[in-house]
C-alpha cells in the first residue's frame, strides 16, 4: 500500500519517526523526483536476529579483519554510496529530501551508519533507523566483494548485544534471503513492531570509539 505526499518539505524528522512507529516508511520514485510517498508493504521483510545465515567463507572473511568496520564515522559517505548507481540498480529511491531527513535523524541519534573500510577506502556500508528495540535497515552498498555482508554481520552483532528484537529490511531480495531474511504479513509485522517499541535497545552496547573486530562480532552471535 502506498500513499503520495506532494508536500515532502513539511515532513520533519519527528514525523518520520512517528511513521516508522506506525509501520510505514518513505520512498521517492527516483533520485531526481522531489516528492516522497509513504509505503506500507502487504508483506514485510525481516532478518531474525538469531537467524542470520553466515557461510563459512563469510565467517572467515569477518574473522580475518581484512575489512575494518566502524560505526557513525562517515554517515554522509554511506548514504552517498547507497544512493549511487550500482550493477543491476541504475537508479535509486534516495532523493535529496530523503538525504536531508535521514541526516537530521542521524544528528539526533536515531539514524546510524555502519562503514566497511578497505584500507582508507570505503568499500561498503549500510544505514538505518533505531527506534525502541527495532532497527529499520534502509539501504546498503558495496564496492568490494562481501563488504556489505561484513557490515550486516557487525550490525546484527551490535543489535543482539544491545537487546534489539526486530531488524526490518522492508522488502526481501534474493540477496537478503540468502542471508536469512524472511517475509511476514502486515498483521504479524505490526505485532512484532509493537513488541519492539516496548523498551529501548542500546545501539552503543558494542564500542563506538574504535573498530569492533570480526572475532568480537562473531562471538556475540555465537553466544546469542
């Protein structure tokens, strides 16, 4: 279900948070479209926090620390990376207004980025909204093989350590399905969301002032 909003300039970060609490989120038709429309899918994508699929090869990559993973150190670079064309995705739903809104949410502590570095180069990353014990994943990108997957492993470890109970992926792609994503009905999603909004997750449960090692992240998931 979608609804068009032609006055996107009137949407504030506070309005956006209330929308997420009601189970809806904004998108744009393209990066050049100035308008925003609201989306409430009939079926919602989730990654069960204790059901992330980590292949043995991916686990080796995470454990090797070939990629250095940080949090909230390069938010604008991450959203730029998510908005840029990629193979199989020539256009994006991230327009200027969406960038402004999520940057404002980042500045007040409700939107976070995970950065995956290969040396000094940003190789991948993801960003999303933290609200209650729910995390709403917005977008991810990679410029090197497995970079976004490594970022997702670190995100899930942080959410598990912080007592989160819901990781919303909005939709399910084949890529996300291979990592454990599932679809639930709108009714089921609202029940899960209500439970997740009852309480506060701690996104700082793992350190923010230094990169978390792959072994640390995997240990959290192994103990969960």
